[in-house]
C-alpha cells in the first residue's frame, strides 16, 4: 500500500473555467486541508480561473459576497515547464537505459535490437517526448481543438513529474452524510491509496473498495507516484503509438501502399513496423513523400472525417473524434499497459482505492464526450 503525495492536479485551457467546475474544485479543496491544489494550463491559466472566481457569489448569513475577494490558495502552473522537465528527465533516462543495454548486450540482444530499431523508426526518449508535446500543441490550437486529448497527455506528464491525484475539472465528490462530516478529522483523500506506482479511479461511483467488481475505469481520476517508471513507460508507449499511427496513416493513403502491403507478419504491430521501415527507405531514396516528423494530425482524429468531400454526418464526425481520442490517448489506450492480460476488470494493483469500506468517494463521472461537439460552421482548415 502506497500513500500518495498530498497533491491534487487539474488541467484547463481555452476559455474561462465554468463556474460549476470551479465550485467542484473549491469543494474538493475544502474537504482536503493540507493538500496542495495545482491548476495547470498555458501561460494565461491564472486569468482563466480568476475571471470566474470574481463572478462567483456565495451567501453568508443571507448576504451575497464575491468569492473573488477571498484569497484562494491555488497554485497556477504552466504545463510547458512540466514538458521541459520531462524532456530533461528523458535525456537522463535514455542515457542510463542505453548504457544498461550495452553492458548486458550478451543477455538482452533481442531487447537491444528492438530498442535500436524503434529509435531508428520513431526516435529516442527525448524525440518522443518532444513529439508528444507537439501533438499536445496541435490539439489546443485551430478551429478543431481537442482539449480532451491535450489533457490526456498533460495529466500523465504532470503525474510523472509531481505525483499525486489528477482529476478532471467536472469530477464531483460524493455527498457525505452528516455523521461523516462531523466526525472527519482529516482530509478525505487521506483515505485513498494505490498498490502500484499508477492507478485509475472508478467512473461509476461504486468501485472504491476491493470487494467491488467494477468494469468502468477511466482517466478522469488517476493517481501516480512521482517519477514512476510505469508512468514514464506509458508516456513513451503513447508517443510511439501515435507516431506509428500517423506514419502508417500516410503510408495507407500513398500510391506505394499496394507495394508496401506485401510485407506480412502474424503480429500486427510487427507488420506495421516492418512496413514503416520499408516506407522510410523509399522516402530516403525520394520514391515516397512522407512527413517523417508527423507534424500534422490524422484528419479523422481532428475533424472526424478523412476528406473535405466525404459526406459524414455531424453525429458520426463527433463520434469519430471521441473514438480516436479514446484509442490514441484516452482510457482505451491505457488499458493495454495497465491490463496486459485483458482481465475482465482492471487489476487491483492499478485501481485507486479507499481504506474505508463502502466509501463511494466520487459521484459517477460524466463520460458523454460533450467536448467533441462540432460547430455547424465550416472552416478553411477542415483537413
């Protein structure tokens, strides 16, 4: 059993944070004295929170007062600093790992070869972290921004560097009974623990003790120890998978695809990697035009349709954006590294738990995907 650092993290970008979300954050802060509350975002993050704070009205003895006049002890953090620190850490870890593989090459020849092949295809640790940061930036810019995917990336970067608990801003605590409120002498999150270095929280509001067999775990509630090897590995796997996906999407649409698709393997990932190897050779010999740096996103992920002329309903485009986000950066992606045996439910060691039996902790998480709703307006950068 591991006690988490007393840190609660949020991420916000775009417009001012909605009042209903900020009230939930304030309530969580109130019920967790002694916990550091960090709200991460871009350089303007403080103004996006303060602007809303100034509009919140609370009643005290029947009189309205502005909560903005009360000092709220939030820490406003720039996510770019976390990315920079992570890149520095990746450089150190990459050097250590390479030295280790060189020393043990007679024992780990296959692992060493696979690592070298992946570096040739997708880059080393530092390259992959910078690529992840690039994808993050693509998702917060433009008319088809995807703040959900951006926050999927940001939360893992934050948790690796700092440790603690990350919550989506709309996550709400369960309603405590009067007896609990009166008798509680410590922070509510003091009852939470993990059994490994990273864990997901239950999305149904029910699975917060070990006897419950709950099947819905997501990344709206996620916790990690700082400098967790598993969390770092997930970041590298995510960056590698994203680069693999975007390279192969280009290859699939290229005039050379029929030739490249003759390369076969019983392992799908291995097959894609070998096809990418061949495509990169064609690109080096100027026989194929590839954006090797993958500087653009797959249009299906960004806009929900592959081509501007493609007739896809607004509903289906929004569904495509949700599906791609879930698979590429969201909960569906996380299931692979955290539940490799594909058990019916998430292994206990990767479940964020409460020490208190029958403790619901949070209410059911809203997973409706409202963020994916598209405006009716057409944009020139549709693809």
